[in-house]
C-alpha cells in the first residue's frame, strides 16, 4: 500500500475541521480554514494555457467555439510533505506580518485578531504559534 498523498491528507483534514467550525459557527476559524484550503487549491493548480490556433472538436471549429479552455475538471498537482509544510509556514508568516503591522500602528483589536488567525493556521504545522 502506498503512502497517502500529503496534499490530499492536509486538504481532507482542513475540510473536516471546516465542517466542525461551521457547525460551531466560529466565523474566524471558518475564514482561516477557507484561506488555507484556497492556498492548497492554488498551489495545486496546473497550467491550462490553450494550444495555439483555433479550437478543434470532433473536426469542427464551430462546435469547439462554445467550449471554454480549462472548463473540465483537471487533476491537481500533488505537493510533497516539505511543500505542504512550507505552504502552511507561508500562511502563518502572512498572519505574523499582519500582527507586526497592526502593532506598529497601535491597532490592538486588529493585532489580536491576527494573532488568533495565526494560532489557527499554526495548528497545521505541528507546533505552537509564536
């Protein structure tokens, strides 16, 4: 049996936690989890650049004209364990930067919210938030 895909394992965990946050009506956690899921979706996106020239479908450019390139579901790129952890670190770092900026501007409420967001994101890297 092969090892589980790190990207799918993290996405599954995030989606399960999102369902729990939605049941608990925790709007802050919902927002952070949705951002994390979106970050994984963006990181796994593949290039869907259309080929050069007119689109062809079953021998007719008229049929293909109504189809959008990339409209069908595509297999997402898988990330390694290190890339998954790096992506989580990037998200934690974004929140840490927000904390610093709010603190610099003496915006106590914004800094506290950013700290809570950072703590939520940091749970997924396996250690305690800084």
